[in-house]
């Protein structure tokens, strides 16, 4: 029976490719399920042979630790060079999205706290 190895929802394409390559490199037999056309299915990597689970899990854990260190270093470098995205840059790129999110947050807070604070 197949065993879930790696959830793929919200995983960047480059990370997914690197994980697939890592499993292929170590001859770990897996298959992939996709989110489907509407994005409601369960995208993941599954092991065909459960006896390979510990080896595969160790490889992925080590890879993710290295990736985390690498991504943090890249972010710190961008930050030190002044190239890291800031909230002001995000606002300038798409002010309508920023205003919509802010309005939605304000509405949720208003209706959530209005009853307790007595203004609703």
C-alpha cells in the first residue's frame, strides 16, 4: 500500500523539482498526485514501497534543513543589499490588493470585536 511522503500544496516549483530529483537519484520509487483542475485534490508524493519510507524521509528532512539555511542566507543577502521586498514596495506594486486586504481585515475586526466593545 502507498504511504504519504511529501505534501505538495503550496510548495514552490523549484523545491518540488529538487525533491523529485533527490528521490530519483537515490532510486526511491514514488508516484505523484496532483491538485487537479480545480485545485481541490491532494497533491503529494507517495511511496510505492513502505520499506523505503525511513530512508526517503531522512533524505527529505536533510534536504529541507539545507534549503531552509540556503533560503535564509539568500534573504539576508537581499536584505543587506536593499533588494528584499518591503511592505511599501508591495503596496506600490499593487495598491488595490493592499487596500482590499486592509478593508477585509478591518471588517473582520469590526464584526468580531463590535459586540464585545459595545459599538455594534
